[in-house]
């Protein structure tokens, strides 16, 4: 009976913490995270069940979870919480969100319809390649501009994953065919820039955001010309997160400082930060702003 009561307390705490995840880190800090290993494991499992469903997440042993057929160790997360209780709730929140995103991504099927082109940093793709045990060609990145590359991905409303070597065989498509299909799908999925973007007033930082991966718009350089023309030829953009593009219509220092400030703020808060590089539009392509 005491053990059942303990598990009930942990389940209730996990439910409260799940609500805290929706209200931000400050609220999450108010939810007590169990300090014992078994309670901590139940607590994290409860949060993940809120994200992925009861059938998907199981407790295998203290500090070890089962997520479908995947094994997830909590040792490092638990050790971090023991050494720094003040940051524990935030650390757990980040772990839960990241783990849920990775799991959803791993279950995306390979279909032609879900192919897209995504803008990523070369560093993030290299990290994914190392984690997958592959080499520099595993995910077929192609240089875009500055530190950014373009990669084919499978994209759904809930998750995105990189296209792997196995997927080319599943789709029965060549590398170029996958990229062509991804480019076509990306273009068709994104409304034209001027449907959602309005010229920025001098000194104003404007934003494109939403569930559609906005940085994918940057691939289609010609689509940005009307906006650049409407801003007297000056268009500077930034893609601080996978769901956000910021832009300005002048290049005076105060405006650029304001743009950089918003980029830093968004990257600091985003679960999927992208890049702090500023890009200037030109008819021949984006140019990194020094």
C-alpha cells in the first residue's frame, strides 16, 4: 500500500508537471521533482506518457525507461538533478521534449508525399551523422549559404527526420530524384512570401512563423524579390529557429542590433534553434552579412 501511494503521488506530480511544460520553465520550477531514483523514474515516465501515450512508455527499472522498443537511460539526467536541484525541473522539461521529438521523428514513414527540403546548420547535420554512425555523405547535405546547408527530410505535422541511405532504397528514388521531389513538395507546401510577409517599416523587425518550417522559404530566392523591391531593395533576414524567419527593410546599425537581439532571444528559448547568421538578399542568392 505505501508503494502504491508513492506511485500515485509521483503520477500526480507528473500530471502537474505536464501542465507546467505548457506554461514554461518558471512554472515548472514550482513542481517538486522526486529525489529518489525510483520516484524520479516514475516522474519522468509520467511526463513522457503525457507526450507519447501510456502504451509507448514503460519503466524497466530505476533510471531506465522503455520507449516502445527503445531503451532510454536517465542516469545523467538524474545525476544533474542531484547536483543542481535549482535547474532540475528545466532540465527534465528539455529532456522530455527532446526525447519525445526524437521518438516521433524515428517513427515517420518514408513516403514521397512527406519529402521536404530543410535548412540546417552544417554542424547539426554533422552531429546527426556521428550519432547515426555514418560519414559525411550519410544525409546528403549540400552547401547553402554561410554555415547553412540544405538537406532532404521527411516532414509531418508533429516531427521531422533526415532522409537516410535506407530511405532512398525504400522510395526507389535516386539522390537527385529525392531532392527534386522534396523541392517541389516544399514549394507547394509554402504560401508565396508576399501572402504572409508585409514590408517592414524602417527600424521594425518583422517575422514569419508558424507550423510550416519557415526557413525552407529561403531556398526559393526569386520569391523574395517582390518583398525586397517593396523595401527599396534592402532585405536582410535571419532564421533563428526551425519555425521562424525574421526580416528587416533597412541596414542602419540600430535596426541590425534590434534584429540580432531578437535572434538571440528566440534562439535562447527555442527547442530547435537554427542560426544567428544574418543574410542579405541579392538576385543571385543570399549573402552573409558581416
